[in-house]
């Protein structure tokens, strides 16, 4: 995983609108083009976790239906 790649771990795959919202947020926050990959993790229920190679970039997101 490179520094510009983020992995979203969540129980449910985000829809296209949510995925684009995550990408836009991350691109704006880090001022670079972030590649987002999704990995299913049923243990997370209503929370999604985004992991980066750089642990200082880790962010947690509430998986509310229309948040993004």
C-alpha cells in the first residue's frame, strides 16, 4: 500500500455516491489523489474504518446512510 492509497473496512460496501464522497473528502483533506479500496469486515457493523500506510492518517467514519 502506498501513501496515497486508503483502504475502507466496513460491513457493507459503500454505494457509488458514498464512495465518491469518501474520495472527495480524502483528496481535499490530504491535497492529493487518494485511491480508495474497499474490504468487507462484518465485525464493524455500523462503523467504517479507513486505513493508510501512514498510521497518522487513520480516520474513522460513521456509516450513516446519507452522510456522503
